[in-house]
C-alpha cells in the first residue's frame, strides 16, 4: 500500500521507563488519522519521534520510501512534515498576515532579505491571503495575533504550518483549551483542508475524534492496543474498558 509516513518498531525509553514500545503504523496519502489513549499512553512521545524532537531508542521512521530516522527536525520540515506549535512563541506581536507571509518567506529561503518589508512581498501576500481565506481568517489579516481569541490563534498555528506546504500535518490536541462551540468550528475548517495533506492528530474530545477521523489508533502504555475505523473502535470492548468507558461517542 502506498504510504506517506510509516514507522517500524518505533520505541523510546528513558532508563527503565518505556514511553513507546515497538510501534509500527502506516499513514496513507490524504489520511485523517486520530491517535487516542489515556494520559501517559505515549501519544505526544510518538509525535516527537516522528518530528525528530526525540531520537528513538529503536525502530525506524519512513517518509514515503525514505528512511528519515536520523534526519534532523528542520530537514523533516523541508521534506514536508509539519507540526503545529503554540502560537505565543511565534510572531505574537505581528499581524496575522505578517506572520503567515514571514512563514512563506522562510519556506522560500527569503527570510534574510531585509531590504524588503513584508508589504513588498506581493507574491507571498497573495499566497498568505489564499491560506487565510481557506481557514476563514481573511477578516483577521490585519489583527495582531496575540489579540485574537484562542480558537483563532490555533487556526493561525495551522496557517503557519500550511505555509510550509506540508505533505503531513501533525496536530497535537488542536482543540485543547478552546470552548466546545469553537472547537467544532476549528475541526470543521480542518476537515476541509486539501486532500493532498495527510493529517495525524491527537485529541481527547471523543466527539470530535469520531466525527472527524477516518481511522483511529489507540495507544495504551506506550503500545498499540488496536487500530480501525471509528465504528470498529467504538464497538471494541477493550477500548471501552481502558479508555472510553460506556459514554456515548456522538
């Protein structure tokens, strides 16, 4: 099967603590794949291994057919793997448009062209506005990022990530800290992202997971418990026992 991203026996441990153990997963082009599990299941560690934030204790990461296990983070971004980060560490004092334009310039290797102001980057501005329009942020283009509601700040994070033109977008709890109504709106926007972007996301809100994901992997104790469609996961008694309880899944 054609895969955008896959792992073989990926493991991470610190001393005797095994955060991830022998994880082998594949993500097909255009996948909408959720990673769920109780606290301490190793979900964020797995994302950190994919992005190169952590070096694995064992196993491999493949991007397409290429082994990228030893590749540093910035080179994985150049290959097309992007992760969202907290916006308050990125361009918080700039407007939304300025932030996205600078991210595009970074991708194009133009970040050191100091003799041009952001306002002079016409091609980059057009691309940035197209991204903001896709994410329903065009009316906020002139707003300073840190003054936006938190839900819109998370959308700006996604805009910055999309500015790198990713093949794989990794979202670690994109709805965390966002009121329920806003989180649904956020996922509605994410759901409409182009199908040439593979999305892997961690999310605790099971209503969002079951509405948005097409496949779900359940991690427990750093290991894969099971993987399947939302219907298969919802019906799995092991998942109910360790994580979901008997709550309705929406």
